[in-house]
């Protein structure tokens, strides 16, 4: 009777673990799983997008070799190497590099999480980062309608309106070291809220201490893009509804969990026989 009860416990625990994993809603994911040397423009892998990447200057954004990494963060494919000016300030400008999402994200009461890996290489330009926005004018009352910037400016990390003074600046950018960047957009109104930046998060674990928070003004966004002069690598872009959804780590496969359960049952049976002996 005890062994049957234990079997049910093992089954419930296994299903609970799988259920928790499935509840982590990852909405957007781009791993740059393309062939090394390809121009990013026209490529359409990943999930959560309605079309391919578009670039005004395709030669300025190419697929690099191998993935950036941070701790146990799940990575795959290659990275994106920016070798010339790109700016997703709005879709029609001379240096645009952007991609449209399947659906607009954000709005009153929404909690959006964004993460990506970024590395500033030797000789890199004075800024580099990810842009969130929408449409030809990047919806939102931000610097000339150019979207929300998450990245670095000068020697410090920065978030705020693209092309304008940073709402938050701090920390130190280390050249040649991949940085796991996590941002939480907490929409308190239909047009904005508070954004918090984390630089010391442990993938799949603790967020650590936030660098800080600042208010932002941005209607629901339906595009992502990049702003950089040159010499910046990007990888593993994720957007989700929780921190765990944008910081996945390797997890036991279902068969592994099942094997652990059977092993536990065998140990219970052995122990039971010893007690009856």
C-alpha cells in the first residue's frame, strides 16, 4: 500500500514539474540559428514573429560564429555581429534593422520581461542595445517616437528613450565579456509604467539586486530592433511573461524524471524487505 502511495506521489511531483515548466510563457525567442556569415536581413527563424528581419544596410549585421553564454542559460545557434551603424529608430530610416512581432505586447496591467546577451567588443562604438517599438513611427511618446532603448551608452548600461537622455544609467560595461541583461516592463497604464534593469541575474535562479528602475512611456510594442554603431554582439533574445520564461536552464527530460521515480520505488521495496526480514 505504501509503495502504491509513493508511486502516486512520484507521478504527481513529475507532472507538477512538467506543468511548471510549461507555464513559463516565452512569447518571443530569437537564437540566431542561421549559417555563419549570412546577412541577418531576410532571415526568419525564431518564434513570435510575423515576418523576416529587415535591414536598410544588410552588410552591417551578419551572423557570427557560436553563441554567447552566461552560466547555465540555454543557448543555441550563433550570435549576431554588428559591424556598422544600425538604428531601429523607425522602420523607414537609413540605418533601420528590425523585425515585427506576431502580436503587440504591453498595455495597462501587463508585466513584460525581456532578456538578451550582449557583448561589447574591442573598438566598439559608443552605444549598443535592443530597441522596443512599433510601426513606422515606433508608437510611444518617446524621443521623436523612436522607441525604448535597453543597452549601454559610453561605459555604462542604460535604459530610456532611444536617442535621448537615459532614464537610468549605471554599472560598468566590460569589453569582451558577454552580459546577461534582464529588463522588466511593468505597465501601470496603457501608455507606460516602470522599467527595472537587472545585470547580475542567475539564469533560472535569483534576479539579484536591480541596477535600478525608471519610468517609461511606450504604448504596446510590436517590433524589436537594434541601435549600435559597430562592434557589438547580440544573442538569445527572449520576451515572456515572467523572469523564468526568459532565463531557461537545462531541465530533466520526462524520461529522466520517470527513471528517478522508478529508482525511488526500487529503493522503497528494498527498504521494505529489510524491515520485514
